[in-house]
C-alpha cells in the first residue's frame, strides 16, 4: 500500500512538472526529452511494482508505457489518469482490508499456538514478544511477520529452533510423518477391537449415532496416525453414554424412591388409624357389655314395673348411642380399607415398574453378550464361555477344540461395495455358521471379520470334517452386491487343547494355523495339533 501511495505522489509531481513546462514555452523544447525519459522510467517502474495486483491494472500500465515510449506528446498521460486513479483507489481500499485481515490472522494463529500444551518455554516467550509487537504498517512488514509466525509453527512441530526465515530442506524432512510404531497386523487388531467394542455398546441418541459413524470409518479403513484420536473419541463417547445411562438409572431410582416414600407414608398413617380404630372398638365393646350387664342387674333387682320400664328405656337409649358409635367405627374401618386398597394398588404399580426395569436390565445384560450386528455371541461372552469350557476340560479331560474363522478379502468388500455390503456379508455368514454347528458348539464374533468357534467333546479325527463343511457352505452362499455376483470365502485355523495348555496357548496356535491358511492361498482349513 505504501508503494502505491509513493507512486501516486510521484505521478502528481510529474503532472505538475508537465503543467509547469507547458506554461513556460522557453523551457519546453529543452526538457521534453529528459521528461519523456523520466516519465517512461517512472511508468515502467510503476508497472513492475504493481505487476500481478490486478490484470486490468497491468494492461493499463502496459499501454501507458508503450504510449509514452512512442509518443512525444506528454498529454497522453491524462488519458489514463482517471482510470489509473480509480484503480489505485480501489486497490488501496482492498489492500487496507487485506492488511487488517492478515493482522487478525497473525494474532489469532499466534494465540492458538501459545495455548498448545508442551510448547517449549523459550518458544512461548518468543511468541509473547512477537504478539506484543505493534501491527504491521506495510505489506512487506506483514509478509515478514507471517514468515516469522510460520517459523514458530515449524519450531513447535519439530520442537527445535530453526535458524533463518523459511524452513530448510532438512527441517522439512524432519517434519515428515514418522513411520507408525504399529505394524499392519497390530493396527488391524486394534481396529477390530474398536469395532467389536462399538457393536457391544447399546447406546441410543447422539452417542449411538456417533459410535456408528466411527464404526463405519473403521470398516472403510483409517490411517495409523488417526487411530489414537479415534480411540480417545470412542473413550469419550463411552463415558458420555455411561453418564447418560447412569442419569436414567438415577431418575428411575429417584422416582421409585418417591413412590415408596409415598406408600410408606400412607401405610404408616393407615397403621396409626387402624390402631386408633381398634382401641375405640375395644372401648365401644366394653361400653356395650357394661350397659347390657347394668340392664340385666336392674331387671333382676327391680320390684317396681313402672320404674323398671323407665330404667330399661334409658338403658336402651345408652345402648343405641353405643351402637351409633360402633357404626361410626365401622365407617372409619371401611375408609381405612379403601386407603389400604389404594396403598396396595400403588405397591402393585411400583412392583410392576420394578419388574419392567428388571426386564430391561436383563435385556441389557443379554445385549452385553450378543453382537448387535450378527446376533451371535460377542467377545465378552466368549471370554466367559471359554473360561467355563476350560474348567470342564481340566476336570473331565474330554477333547476341546478351538477354531478361528476369518472372511477372506473382507476389506475389499467394504472398499468396493461399501460397508453396508460388508455388514450384510457378516450377517449372512454368521447365520450360515450357526446353522452348521452342533448343539454343544459355541460361536462368537471375535472382532471385525473374525469368528471363534469352541467345539467341546470332539474327536481329533472329526475336527476337519465340520470345519471344511463350513468353508464349503459359505463359499456356496449367493452373495450379490450392487447387482454383481460375488463369491465370499473364509480361511480357518484350528487346534485342540493340549496338556498344560492355557486358553491363550490354544488361541495362539489357532491364530497361527489361520495365518498359514491365509498365506497359503486362503479358502482353506488348517489344523495345528
């Protein structure tokens, strides 16, 4: 912007000199060549300084330079004066806004960098001094500050100072992503575990939606450097989902507690009323008995019929009053029974609500052991069942087989047809596996496209037949994705538990057998004894 202002001042001086020369004819011829040369140089320099700012401005200046070089009449400048003044003014305002915008970017970016945890103290101090510096006046100063800020960002990335302005090739090489510490097999295992974890979670609402989206990303495939952030995100969502479930449980317990407190208050009041009624009934019965005994005594002892008649009449009135009190007590008893019926109804409703919540808890517990996608058991259920079968194997000594079933080229299905097609394949294959199991076999989805099969009490000679049958059955399944017929195969690795085996020992042998099946061409069954 300062360059344009300087150029405008110089143009004004040139115009003044031209006007002065025109008013003094004696000097006009002597100075015309020098003026033309000076103007030509000035316009040429102006053109170079402004080059690239605006295409229209470049064209105008280029024409002006050519006019000055080929025309000795300096008045030709006035033909371009209006257009150039308008363009200069327009770009002057634009450059002011651009400068202010860049200054804001430098400030906000610098402040963001300062807030990064683990920033070296020396670099943080430099940033503070940098941000305290007054804003740039010119675009040249602004460019230098941008380069300095970029320098600070590079220093923060590689955590070491960079000498000079722009980063060197060595610095740029240092910024290249380091090779992941995870090999492809471990990376795949972690991604599968994350998928398994997400399918075992049964969260509703926004948490469930976000987890489903993450699972879709895992199915498509993510880069190793993105995995840590994704793990943190899953942890955050699990915490949020647990918080929501805890909140719902607390609300239910609060509601249940209020209901029980209301029932307790009603019951306590009814019990108190019942005690009072019982006391009044005993008193009423005592009065009635007393009046009847007194009446009998007077009848036996009286000799005067008229006096006895009056006495009996008075006693009957007293007995009637006692019966009236008894009727009132019966009314109170009836009202108390009505209250107790209401309390019983409330208790029944609380019991029903509690039973419903118990059913929900049982259903939730069941879901914890069922893979929501394939509807077979999940890894948590596998861990529990494996421990049980292992104890039985140790106690009774029968044969116990374990097989790991892996879908071949499953990632290519997701990549080519979408993860919905992958989900469909998992469901169909899980159903096919269940249909080919014995009643005593146990199938669980271990994670991703892997299933684990426990085969208790199976003969070593009989392991291959059912597993190969499973392989053939799945290969024959009529998969169709996007109107394209696709053959899906599985590779299977299996083993039998051996003496002194731990569950992990058998699993590692089965996993090794699976690896050999896949490395030898896939669509095979391999058993390591």
